[in-house]
């Protein structure tokens, strides 16, 4: 009993771990999750610890830090991090925390520096994290003992992924395929043409669930549905004969251009596929025409369909011949999620000549605001005493089922690793 009581003091979330494991172990398959998983502050804290501090997260694009000293920062739960291009051209990641007294090193979202200097007491770090200067610390002080604490960083296809885990999972297969699928878009030669940030007053899982289905699209997203097909697989029960014929025509083109298109799953976490847009359209714009005259890579045909990329828990993406749209979510609270959208174009495209960022943004700006209303209304309903889990449509919401299954499996596995007694309790 003393050991149990002591463990409760050491881990204030111990009871929440047991309750969460019970909820996930007894949930109804192919139904939405029990209410506490969308509203409870302690379960939100577990989501941060067991998902966002352990899984690979999409952080940003390599084109955002093109030269040595370029950096970006972001917040993962209570953990500020910094990603910086080093003197050797490599991308490094660190906890954005000074080793002196813990001050945040970089307060701005992006910038360029010669060295990383703490604004509090001017401790100075090299771009590879080594401490170079710490004033008046005495003869026994060894700077080598106080380098910045690193985080895991990998790059592929212009993407930067980070993990705060001590030993993150191997994602090399997905990264290799991501590089291959994005090859026609020449991701070493792109830039961010526009960027938006909105906060949705909803749990992060509801934001992902809403993205993983188009059951709601026809009734909610008129701008998006000008170009988007709600299915992207010829085996989908909704796929029409006309769509299948269109896919066959496009696959001949993709094969001729050596553009990977096959639908690939990497477990339930990652997904890649290239699929047509609506016949007669070539880009996700209001009129379906290219948003940028200068196409990505060395492509000459604007009608390439759309490459769709999914990376759980925090990103979905669309790449056309003329531009790409990348999405990143980060939880801010139990019922608050930051959604960041970035529009990418060829780095030599000229604003006002080749593209108009306002026009380029219109479809997804409208869609993001519509999705915010949807998820916030969903959250308000789930907060009610009347809420109980409801069934997903297996024909239309299979992506949601996959996400909820992935989340449940990862959370249970990580909880069991943290608390071995939960295995005994379940088995």
C-alpha cells in the first residue's frame, strides 16, 4: 500500500492512466470515443505525454530555414523547441531552453542568427548546440557539460519531423517513400508563399477526425468541392465508373513522368496517394485553374491531380503541379487546437506576376473557417450530458475509424510501457 501511495504522489496522472486505459480497452469499435477522451484535462495531459511527446511530429519545411543560422520555433505542449540550420548545412533540433536557469532562448517564431544567445544572461551557443560562452562561472565550470539538450530531427521531401522521445520509432520506410512521391515537385526549390494560423476551440482529436472524412464535405465546403473528389481510391465504394476511367488516364501520364501514384499505407499512421482532381480542374482554386503560373519542379503539365499525404497525429497535405498546401496542428488545451496552413510554390515564382497569394488562399481559407465552425459545434455537443459515443459510417468515415484505432493503440501501448501494472489489470 505504501508503494502504491508513493506512486500516486510521484505520478499525479496515475489514476488518469488507469481510467484512460480502461476507457480505451472497453470502447465500442467503430464508434466515437467516450466523452472524457475529448474533454478531460488529465487525459489531455496524457495525450501530450504519450502521443505528442513520443510520436514523430511534422514541424515545418526545410525551405523555411534555407541557410545557416535560419531557425524556427514551436511549442509542443509545455515544451518550447528550436530547429536551426547549422554551419554544416544540417538541420538541428533542441529544446529551446537555456542550460543556465532555464530561460527560453528564442522568443520569435522565425529568424536568423550567427549564434544562439540567451537574452537573460547572454549564455551563447553554437548552432550545433555547444555552449561557447558563459560569463563569470568560475574556474571549475566546464562548458562541455552544458550544451543545449537535443531533440530528434529527420528530414525528407522538404519536410522536417521532430520527436521528443528518447528513442522514437523507426519511420525510415515512410520517409523514403515521401521523398519519392514528392520528387516531381523538387522540394529543394520551393518557398512559402502564404501562411495562416487559426485556433479551433475543440479537442485536437476532433480536428483530426473532421479531416479524415468527407462525409460532411458536400454540405459544408462548396469552395473545396469545386475541385476536390471526396474519394481517392478506385476501391472506394463511392468511386464512380467515370472516376475509375479518369484514374486510368492519369496513371498513364504519371507513369510517363515517373511520378509515384500508388496508394500506400504505413500502418494506420501514414498514407500516400496521387489522385485526380475533378475532371476539368487542375488545382484547388475557386475556378480550378492553376494558382501559380510557374509550376513546381520542372513540370510542364498543370494537370497532375493531387498528391495527398497523411501523417498522424498532426498533418495532412495536398500537392498539385502549381502549388502545395501543408497543414500542421498542435494542441493548445483540452478544447483548443492551433491549425497552421502553408501554401508552397516554386522558389522562383514572383508574387504579383506568377501568383496572387490572396487568390491562392481562398479555397482553404474558406474551408478552414468552415471546419472550425464544424469542430467547435462538435465539441459543444460532446460537452453535453446527453453525449454518448455514436457509430461511424464504415463507407464514408473509414479514415476516422483508422485514426481512432491508431490513437487507441498508440495510447494503450505507451501507457503500458509507462505503467506495466496496466498490462496486468487488462490481462
